[in-house]
C-alpha cells in the first residue's frame, strides 16, 4: 500500500501525536499515516492489498525515549502468532534500531487503529503482517530521517555525511544515540513521505532473516499479562450459570445455597443467565455449583448430532444455492468415461484455547475500563457502549496477551465481553467474569459441521470433465452484523472458500457447486482457517481419490491439474522433493500428500504414517509454503508447525456432539487436543518468492488432515471420509 497523505492532514496528524508525546514524557513520536477506514468491507481474498480511501488519519505510532528505548504500539493482538516481533521488525529495519531496545505495547481501542482492509480494529484472517508491511516500514524511515536531521543540526554537517547503525547516528568518530536526539527530532517537521526511500531488499538486515522474539522474555519470566492475570484492589470474580441448551432461558432461581458459600457477595440475573459474584474464583465457582436454576429449555432441547448428520446428508442430495457454475455439468457427467461419487463429513469443533475466556470490567461515571484478550476491539467497544449508555470513546479497552484465540475471541456479538459488562453493571462493582473451560466447550461457539457430496466425471485419461458438489452446513456470518458483507445470493463466502475458487473445480470445463445453509440453533464461528479447515480436507482427499481412480500417482496427478498454477506447484514440488516422494515407503508405513491455498499462501504437506491396532501414528510431516516474502522465517516455520498441530489434533480427536440438546464434551479429557507424544517430526521449507504476501497463522491447518488420510489409504486401502478419523477394525497395512 502507498500511504501519501495531503500535507495539511499530515501536519494535523503530527500535531496530535506531538501532544501525545508530551503526555508520554517527551521524545520522538511518529504517527503512522494510513488510509482512514471506510465502511466495513471483508476482503474475499485475504491477500489482496487494501484500497486507499481518503481522507487520511493517524493509526498506530512509535516513540523513542531519552533512554534509547523504542516503543511500538500495535493495533493488532498478540495471541502467540508472533506479530509482537514481526511488526516491530519492519520499523527496526528502516530505523536501523538496536533490537535490544525495542519494546511493544497493545494500542488502545480507537477508530484510528482500524485495520486498513476491514475498517475495524481487529486481528484475524492471517492479515496482520501483509496489511502493515508498508506503513510500519514507512514509520521507521520517517523516524530515521528526523533523527538524521536533528543530528545534522547539532553537528553542523550535511545529512548526507551521516549514517545510522544499531540505534546511533554516526559521523566519523562521533556517535549520537537516538535517545539523546529524540527531543530535538520531535520538534522537527515530518518529511514528505514522497521524499523517503525505503531500503533496497538487498540491504535488509532483519526482514527475511528473523530476530529473537520480543515476547519470549516476558512469557518465560511471568511478566507477560494475560487477561486471567488482571488483579487490583476491590476486584471481584464472577462465574455465570448459563442454560444447558442453546436458546434456553431462566424461568426462576434460588440463590439461598449459593449465598451461603463463604466469599460469595451477590447473585444477579443477567441476559445470559445467573451470575454468582464472589471475592475469588473458587468461591464463585462453588456458589455457581450450589445455585438452583429452573430452565426453560427452549426450542432446541431435542438437538441430536446423529439426526443432524442424517438431515445434512439428505440435503446434500438436493440442489441448493449456486456458488459457482460453468457449462452443463449433468450433460458432461453423462459422457464421462468414469464417475467418482463420494460423501464427506466433518463435525462441530470447539476452539478450546489454553487460557479460558475471561474479561475484567470496571464502570464509573467517567467511563468503562475493560481488560481482556480480544481479537475484536471495535466490536467490544461498541457493544460495551450500548450496554452502559456511554459513548464509544468512553470505553477504554486494555488488550492483554491472549492465551490462544483461534477465532473464539472474535465473536460478532462480543459474547464474553458483553456478558462481563452486564455482570459488572448489575454488580455495581468491578468484576472479572471467568468461563471455566467446561462452560466454553459446552456453551460457546463452534466450527460448523458439514456434509458434502461430490460427483466427478473423468475422461479416459483421468482428467475431470464434469464436477458437481453440494455442501451442507451452517453459515458463520448469517444473522450477524457481517452478513451484508459476506453473504451474497444466499452464499456465505466463508462456507465455500477453497471449493468455489478451487483450481480443481474451476479447471473442470463443466462444474457446479451448490450450498445449503441450514439453521440449527447451534452458535457457529470462524475456527482457525475458517471454511478452509474442512474444505481443504474434502478437496485434497477427493483429488487423491480421483488420482487413484485414474490409475495415476497422486503427486503426478496434482501436477497435471495444477500445471497453470505455479504457486501451488512450487509448494507441492518443494514438499515432495524434501520428503523424498519418489522413494518407496518403508514396510508398515504409508505416504500421503496434499496442497491447498488459503489466506493468500500456498501450503503442501507430505506425511508418513503407520497404523497399529486401529491407531494412526503420524511419524513425519514435511511442509512447504509459498507465502510471498517471509518477513520472519523463524516465525513462519513456527506458525506452520502450530497450524499443523492444531489441524492434526482435530483430525485425530476433535468432535463436538449433541444429545438431548446438550453438548456431550466438556474439557480436554473428553475433547482432547494433540498430545506431545502424538506430535510428528516436522520440517518446514519456505519457497523463495517475490509474489504477493499471504498469511501464515492459518494456512498450515487445512492440508494436514487430507495428507494423513491419503497416507492411511496408501497404507491400508481404506478411505477416511469423515472427521475425526475412525479406522475400520479390519484396517491394517496392505
């Protein structure tokens, strides 16, 4: 993106930041000048560059203090994905900063910090690095130019005779620290961005090479503050009793036993249920357990997973809303030399972050303070303003580190934050509302379940000539404020991503993809990699089936179908090469491969598995990614490993089921995540690329389930079309 504000707006913005600098104790304060956010517009392609919209406004800023520290305020949330390091790297690169002097803080919630592509302050969609790449570098270059000008004035020499390195300005034997120049630099007029030249990539010292994570010392010493760590005098803790069935409501409650628990201060009804407020968590939990509530179980008291699966499967045999089509698929199917017809299914999944949901709220006449780990600051701020009757600017959100998000801390209705505000309002006291993990697993939000039926006609040489696919599953955004921007003609873009735009589908002359979006009463939400999380499994498993139906090697078959898609091929070929695909699998081992594009990045996984008494063991996975420029290669590798582990755990174990309207799982003992002994040896290879930058937080998840499923088929001859994987008793190495 090219941020070039008008001089008058830039001057006004700079004055605002200079005022902020005075409050912060002086030094140099640099405002990032970015396009002001227009209306919310969810990009269909997360890798697309955000459009420039006038007028311009300041966003985040950096400041340089007299002690040489350089503080960057992030408008995004750090939840383990590494932007606490990667984004400051962009500034440090252009600033020639001393990396050991870099500090980071989460920015407050304000319109100025809106995401340039989405028009709201948020973190998600694997967008943080590519959306900030130019403006963060420009902020560093601006600060460097001002420091050079201040040094030139002090030394009485031309700027051209100066250079910068490692946090100092150098002129011959003279060295001036950034900190001692900061105040003088802060009095200067910012240079016109048009006059600044960013570094040539060949001169980069950090970008593309990596740096030590800035949050590691905070986390290993315990200094990092997560939402659960927030504590201050007078703060109470609440646990809420919620209906055991979605859509249920309170008919009546008896708080006598709850109030008898030592430490319980109050019991209040809120829109989501009944809150027990106490001096500490244990008292609140015990009080909640003692509470007697009579529930109206509502319209979904008979929810049943098996029945839903049957209903979805029935719908999958009927026409739905058309997501994409070309030619006459039915006529072409009738002429096909061979037809492959299959059905796939995936279950509801919980996010189950390590840090349970929590939110601390303090309300007073002057405003409302909220401390929480959130991905949706703007939404939270607006919802809190509505509940309290305050203005949005009076809602002060203090973003903490997030102990895992995966989409759960980005709800369109701000469920856990709005509930905490309601509790604090009813209690008339500052309260931290905590969700035990059981509460979230049983009564939170879920990745939607899907059933998909595909019918593909092949020519004599195995090439697809007809493709019909019907998808059945809930829309994530229907009925939310996001619906106008994501649902068009009955099609939720997040439901069909990875299918309607698949090169396999679009490369087939006659194709049609249909979608049914049934309403079940089950709250659904984006889950790491969103629609790609299930569509990657379906598409790459299906293509493997087509390869075997055509009698061709799965790798060579993909190469044929992807011959006009160089980035898919680059990732696929690199993974195959490093894996040693051409070598036969050892006895008792099976090999599988998959490649999928999501969030602008192209990822291939090659997996080696074994099967013992019906248990799948994944021994080794080789990953390759084309994400465009890899700003921080170490972090790219870490995120690929993370996404792979997240997806593998779901493929082996993940399942949320309903019986008599209630969720049957509750915590890690019956909703297991991947355990350390189950983690395979992982190699990650990055495709050298100058193509458009994509994300890395989510793209590692979609290809792992199909790579493993395809490897199991290669070993046992059994196709795994349902998640989580369940092998037939007879499954054994072929």
